[in-house]
């Protein structure tokens, strides 16, 4: 039987290490060649995170493998927006109401100055609808949204766009907004215990529920409380017209109403103006080409699939004075949907 001398063992080990480092250097070099896109979203239980996680491979393919896309969750949509504007992300989760507040320096953006620059219009992906729900055994105590004025409510996590949406809803109705911050997994227990009397729920495109809301409705029985006819009139006058939602499409159980009335907001994933024009253009072109497949995979994309271009136009028109990214401008001009009144970001 042959024996290996100590010197031979050392030589073999050195050779093996040399091969390892050669291949490691190749792998590192290959990884270094790929640029990074960090996609900032809200928390992992949110719909915004779910969508971003679904889209990373689609975006990487759209960019020809030149970029590595990673999803970075933050406690709220507001935090994700700030991360993007401060240079800690390239794509940021947002909504029309959030973009309004950024440029008006209101709410969570009061006295806020981005370390890099403000987000601009880039891609609008789906509508959401905000409404109010309660623990079913206590539903008889509530007849309208006015019954929640000044009472402890979980309006979704602070900084979420649905949280901002209900702030403007309560402001339009003249109600007191009393938010109680809890962790999403604790929502069902808090409703049962009475720590909160209600919780804001939301659907995407009238169908998809956020992951944490799906867990809540499977654990406990809930009922939806709609705004009164008088409240609907006030909201409509304020430009916040409620839309009708089929509860059977969103919930697995009866929620006490034949039709849910929710106030819509339009969600998107926007960028700073310094994102290369071709990156945003290729992203939009790929998402447009895949719109029907995206809708088959997730019903939340159904409105976008029906009118992809129109959704981008609606997103811009919600805040028409905010600049439009050059990549989106190129895409819309190609689709004959550009409005010369809009401004291209520089």
C-alpha cells in the first residue's frame, strides 16, 4: 500500500487551494460584472413585497442578465420610499398618495430632504382598495365609519399607503384618526381582545388580500363595515369615490355585506431620475409584453393587463406636476400616450 509523505500532502493541499482560489476569483469576477438593483418594499407580509419578489426574475431577464435584483423589505412603504430617495435602493414601493406627500412635504415626509433625490413616475402596477373590518361578534356596534372616529384602530402599519389613505379619508369626513400600532401577526388577537375596535383591510384589484390579512380572516370571523350613504357623498365630493368590491373574490368566508365599498389608491414602483433611461424602458417593455402572464399568475395584475398604458397615464395624472422618468416617457411616446404637458425628469 502506497503511503503519502508529509511533504506530498502539503503540496497536494497547496495545489487544491490554488485551484479553489482560481475558481473563486472567476466567480467573484463574474458577480462583480453584474450591476445591482435593490428593490425597496414594505414588510415581508405585505402585497408590495410579494409582487417585488415575483418580479425579480422577470426584471433580470428584461435587462439581459446584466443586473442582479434583490428585494429589500422595510417596516413601511414610507420607509421604502425614503430608502430609495436616500440612495439605499434603486426601485421604491409607493402609491399616488405617497408621491403627493413627498412633493408637498407632508405627513411622513414633512421636513424630509432626500440624501439623493426625490422619486419620479416610473411604473404603476395595480390599484388597491381600503376599507374597514371588525371582529364579527362585535359588528353590531358599528353602522358607519363615523363609529370609528376617535377610537383605537389599526389602520395598517404606520407609513403604509393604506394608512395614508385612511388619514385623508378621515380628514375628508372630519373624523379623529386614532391609530394603534401593532405587529401584523397580532391583528386577530388584538381584534378579539378589544385592544383595537377595527382594522383597515385592503384588496388589490378587488381580489387579492395581503398575506397578513389572509391569516387573520382564516383565524377569526370578521365583518366589513361600509361607509354610510352620507359618507359616500362626502368622499365622492373630496375626489375619494368608493368603488365596489365582490367579497367572494377576496375573502374565504362571509364578511356580512354583499358588496364592499373601498376607497382606491394606485400603487407603483418608482425610481430616482438618475436610473438609466434604458433600464426603465426595458423594464416597462418587458412587463408590458408579459402583462397577460402576470395577470394569470396573480389576479392583482388584472387591471394592468387590461390597460397597461392607461394605468401609467392614470398614475401620472394623479400627480401631473411630478416629473416622469425618461424611460417611461420613451415608452409612452412609443405607445402614442405621451402628454406634452408633463415634464420629463432630468
